[in-house]
C-alpha cells in the first residue's frame, strides 16, 4: 500500500529547482518519478538555501 504525501513545495517551485539543478529535461521527458533520490535531496537542499537567504533579507 503506497502512501502519498501532500507536497510541501509548489509544482512551480519544484520545476524551478529542477531547472536550476539541471534535470528539468528529465522531468519533462519522464515525470517526477524518474528523478533519483540524490536529485530529490539536492532539490531539498537548494530549497532550504533559498529559504534561508530570504529569511536573512527580511528585517
């Protein structure tokens, strides 16, 4: 039995991260299920970096 979790990131943000990390073409061709665990982890790391940068910019 497979459980689906609700995504914490919007599809737009995930796609922008995939573009930034260089595997958006794979997502276009094969879908999100084709990305590796490493690629998914790199997306999370990059999202955290961007969130930390945004938090530093706020007063």
